[in-house]
């Protein structure tokens, strides 16, 4: 018996020894595994903290005009801009040992593990703020062991590479508070209509209770449950030393004002403009769609809210509700190309098609200033004359005969100056100039003015029969307004990433392209459409709106059977307006033919109200202004009944004086002398 007992004892000792050895080996393996995981986490380095955030769009004065949205609101605010009460409430209820642990609360983990074992299911969580942040950043919210293991791994990486303040800031900016609000800033705005830094203790306690179950503890889901949860959190603040009894009592009695909407929800100004901005982000800055939508960018645009409002107002008031006419409007600063207002149609909700940028329409006579600029470079002057009469142009290359017509088939049937031809929009003069210069000239000059739309090489090109875009015409005329510099239409001045780093800034420097003297002479010629001194066989084309202008403008109207235009500028602002039917059907109603001019002049007056009234300043050299007779372009004599001050290139100033009125003056002088010689009785006889 003793031998058997001894054998059993030895066997037990053997098993115990084996168990100890295996345990030691197991501990060593676990230790090595732990060290390996730590080493791997260290090698991987800091995990990226980039999270989806709303991209915000601002006007030129920093006003928020819109944001990217897919039903979610995501903003990022630094920890210093979050109410200390909300920070304390969150830590107190979610992870009171947050500042002491290294990412894991082992007591909570043990308690949760026992609860899970008893239920044989994953029923209780013990995730720290660090673990929850890792889950928010990188993982799904399913309750599986795999997710928990990965969550722990990310928590380890976060704790190894970021401070507690950085982790807490990230958590508070990514946690879901219900109603599409991700992060404390969006939640503060939605629930209380204020920024996160301005929350009271009572508001902070209620907000901190929502993430546990937004569909349960939101005050808009159940105010009763939300208040009960708020009380739990206030008591935890008291217990954990973050608040005293009086503060808790006052917070419980505080009457909260709940808002239930986002303050920026209705802020979607200038939708056509914002589409253009997003297009520029994609095609000019080469940003992908996800970055544009969820990159948390701050996009500072060129939009002037006052001018945008004026544009939309004039479109709404000028066009009859019953009309199906559409509109495109672009207003920009000629010095730098900054687009200050843009209207792409009458109703974005019905049609997001942007007629200001996408539509290609015939510009009509608004193309003539570009043609006449080319003529000035080739030696023409405002006083150059050609005969205005019904003319048929015949071509030797087999091209069909071409007979341009003036509006209402009116002609001077005599010589007129280029200045008057532009002011009354004589088509015969334009075609003659076009053919004299050569049809390639206008094509090349249009490219010089930034018009990239393909144009047809035909005689009628001088009358604007090849389509262009509204924004192209506004940009082309800006070169007259700024003295000949080429600028590009600009929608964005600066873009910042979610960390505030500037990733794009516009370059506003214009490139000299046109000759300053010719550009100014052309600008001054364009003031002629508002000057009745240039009336001839027809009135100047701006006569219908002359009484509406209060400052110097230069511009040109244009019309085809299907399109109506007005493009013009003051020194500070260039605006192009197109009106017409989307389907390209003829504009027959008289009222509809006036829409473009009326929108243009009323917009310009509204947009520039309160701004300095500026004239067009000539360059320091290269031009000279003299008085001429507008009928023949010759230097005006003291006998000319109408004189107009006109600018010329210095070497093309007229040298011949007008003599058309000398005979009339001589007759009057002789008659007066004869009357003096009459005796008193002859005078009575003549009177009789």
C-alpha cells in the first residue's frame, strides 16, 4: 500500500511540474505575443485620424453659404472650443478612468467578461473612450469578438501615438448624437442652436447622455428619458468631483430651450454658383469627389452676397411668371476675374443646368467689339467711315452670296463712322470690316480674348452667329475694362484642409494681352450706345435704358432670332446677361426682347449702389481725346451743332475739320447784314 501511495504522489508531482512548466511557457508565449503586438503597433505608427467631415463654402466676406451634405452634419472643433462641462460630463459617464489608463479599463473588462459568460453572449460593453474612438474611426459597430480585438489594437496604437487631449478631442468630434449630427459642434447646433463652447452645465449633461442611445435618449425622441439620463450624468459629475451640489441642483432646475434644426440647413445661397465651385475643385484643383464631399475642406469663394441677391432679384422681377424664357448671368471683377454673382437659370430646383457656364448660344452683336478691336489694331479709328446700305457680298470661291440686314431693314444710305456703326449696331459696317480684315482675324482675336468655343469661319461671324458661353463673354469684356489684361473667371480664392492648412490660393495677376491704347479707345467707343449724340438713321441701342443709368457704363447689346444679350461694364464690374428659350425657338414677344437689357441695367445699378462713381481712365500715353462731329468723324468746328468728345490713338487723331455747317453759317450772317441795311419803312413793309 505504501508503494502504491508513493507512486501516486510521484505521479501527481510530475503532473504539477508539467503544469507549471506549461503555464510558464504559456505566460512566456503570451508575453512574447504581447511584446510582438506592441512592436507591430509601434512599427505601424500613428493611425490616421482623418474622418468624414462636411466641406464648408464661404462667400467673399466669410459668410457661410453652403456645405456638402448627405444627410450628415460633421464639423471639427478643437478641444479648447468645447465646453469644459461637456468634456467633464462625457468623461464622467463614459470613462471616469480615462486620464489614468493606457487605453483599457481592466476592472470594467473583467466585469463585462463575467456578465458575458453568464449570458453566453456579448451583452455588456467595457470600451474606454480610446476604444470607442478607434471604433468610430476604423470599424463597424457590430458586437463580435473580432471587432473587439481590432478595437483593442487600434486603442493601443492611439494611446502610443497621441496624447489624452488629442484622443478626447477626436472622440468628441466623431461620436454620433442622433439626427445626422456627428460630433459635439453639430449636436450643439442641432439641439440648442449654439456652438459647443457655449453649452451650459445642464445642456452639457443632456447632450452627454445621448450617444448611449440616440433614438432613446434624444429629447426629441423622449424628453422624459432624456431628463432622467441627464440626472444620472449630473449625479456622476457630483460623485466624480466635477461639480458641487448647488451646481447640480441649478442644472436640474434649468429650463432648456430645444431647437431641433441646423442653423445652416437653409443656407444654400447661389446654387448654380456653388455647382461651379465644386466643378472647379474637381477639374482645376484635381480633388476627388470624396475629398470634396467629406474632406472637411473650407472653401473660400469670390461670391458677393449682396450682388448675388441683386442678380436673383432682377431676374425674378424682370421676367414674367408666365414666360418660359430662361436666363444666364455672370458678373465679375475685371481686375482679377473674381466671379461676384452668377445665375444659371430661373429655378435651380426645376433645372440645375447652368446656362451661364454650360449653354452655348449665339452672341449676336456683342461680338462686334472684339471685331472692332482687331480693326483698331489694323489702323481703323472711331472716325473710319464706310457706307451703310443694303449690300450683297459675292465670293469668287464658290461660296454663296451673303446679304446681311440691319434691324428693321433700316440703313443710312450713306457713310457712317465706326463709332456710330457700333452705337446703332449697323450690320453692314460690321461685315464689311470683317471681310476687309480677313475672316481669320476675328477667329484669332476671339481666342486672344479667351473665347475657347469653336467658331465657324463665315461672313456672318461678324454678327455673332457662332455660339459662345455667357461666362466667356463676361471674361472677354473684362479685358476692355482692365486695360487689356487677360484674367480667368475665378470662383475660389483659397482652400483649407480639415487641419487648417492652405492647399490652394488663387493667383490674381493678370497677363497683358491687348494694347492699352486700343483697349481704351474701344472702351470709350462702347460708351456710345448710351449717348444720343450718336443717333443716326437709328437710335443708339442703349436708348431704352439711358434714363435708368446713374454712372458711366460701356457695353453692347446683341440679338439674334433666338437669343438676346447685354454685356457691359463699369470700371469695377463686368456683367453679361443672356435670355432666350432653352429649345432655341424664336423670341417674338416685344417684352421678351427687352429682358436682357433691363436685367443688366437694374442689376448694375443695384450691385454698385453706394460704391464710388468712376469714369473710364485713359492710359498715361498713347491716346488723345478731341471733339468730333459724330456724323462724319471730323474735328468739330465751332459751327457744328453736335460735338462728341472722342478718344483716338495718338497717331490717328483726325486732322481735318468739319465744314458741313459753314455754308449754313454764312447764309445766316448775310441775312443778318441785309436786315441791318433795310430802312425802317422797308422792315415794316416786309413784316406786313
